[in-house]
C-alpha cells in the first residue's frame, strides 16, 4: 500500500508543482498585466517562432542521427525513423513522468530493433552524461559574464559534510544488504553489465568526430531556438547575446530538472530577462512563447510517433510473431 502510494506521489507531485508555479504566476500578476501578457503573445511575430520550431526539430533529428553512432559499435544498426520517433515518444512521456522517457526509448528499440534493453539504456545514460558536461560548460560561460563573482564568503560546514558522508555510506551499505538478502545479485550484475557496454560505446565508436559535431550542432540549435524568438517581441528585439545566453542556460536547467519545465520555465526566463531592462510581463510572454511552442512540438510529433511506430514496423512485428 505504501509502495503504491509513493509511486503515485512520484508521478503526480512533479506535475502538481508545475501547476503550482502556473498558479503562482497567475496570483502575482494583476488583470491588466495578464491581459498585457496575453496580447504580447497574440501579437508576437510568429515567423520567428516558426523558425524557432524549425531549429528545435533540427536538434531532435540530429540527436536521433547521433544515437545511431553510439549503437553501431555494439552491434546494432537501427533505422533512422525508429531512432527519431523513439526519442520524440520519450520526450512526450517525460512531460508526464520525469525520466520515464529514457525507459520508453530503450523499450521501443528493444521492441522494434531488438536492441538489448540494458545496452540501449546505457547509451541513453551516456547521452545524458554528455548533455550534463555540455550544460556545465555553458554554465561556466555564463558565470564568466560575471567576473566579480567569487566565493570568499562561502563557509564550509565540516560537521554537515561529515554527516552527509556518513549518511551516503549508510545508504550504500543498506542497499548492498538488501540486494544480498533478496538474492538478486546476478540480476543487478547483468543489468550493470548491459549499462557498461552501452556507456563504453562512446569510447569504441569509429566516428567520434561526427558524434562531437552532432553534439555541438544539437546545443547550437537549442540556443538558436530561444535566440531567434527575441525578434518576435519589440521589448526583447534589441537584447544582445549575453542576456539571451544566460536565459538559455537557466531555461535548460529548469527544463531538465522538472516535467519539461512546466510552469517554472517561463518564470525562470522572465526573472533573467527582467534583470536586463525588459519589463516583467514581456519577459514572461517571451518565456511562455518559447515553452509552449516547443512543448506543442513534443506533443504533436511524440503522439504521432506512438501511432506510426507499430505501422512502420508492422513487418518486423509480424515476423517476430511467426518466429515464435
């Protein structure tokens, strides 16, 4: 009973927090301000918004192509359309349940391409590690815009550090004892072995330079899809590289740590741009335009992917049933 309750809370809580942020935005704006935001969104120059959607689509296509480089050295040559649609299907499920998209991607590849689930998941985890590294680089670039930011006022609390260390060690020991007691060590080893092979694919792939080029292209498209939207509103039209880049990095963090940034993404963007002489309502409208259009893209292509995957791969499913 407790396990089921925890599982439901884990799924419902993130979405609830997202809607709480939307409610927070609502109660902290007056009726006139909300009308201003809505009018700004309606009157935006949508040719730039559509260009932003195009950049977003290019990033997803590039990610799908890059993934094939990771799967090839471990013996899997998957179809591009299956790679792309599994990624988009993963994005849409992440909007509902955080981090569920990774499992969906691995499951789809196992179903239609017979890619070992653990190996496929290993390559996806490797992707996430690469993304985190690139994000950290972007954060460092953002911090470089503030050369006077130092840490001399930061005081290390030795007692807290020791307490956290003891807590982490205790959790590790507890997990080890539970695994040993349940006699599932061999399953854990098998799972970790598959993950290891997926992660190691990064080091044995024959076309590392193309992988890196795709990685650079993906993140360039991420930035451009927010940068181009600045031309859609007169209040943000004159913003230069720095504020947009800082908003971009802040938005990525918000997007990746929540259910697709629901509720919080526009607030984060507005908080950043408001520091650069953009009125809060226009900055909030900017954030909602970027988030809404990209989320609609996820939902549309992701939903379409769930429908098309079994149709495109019907011959594979038919052959698999006959072989059984």
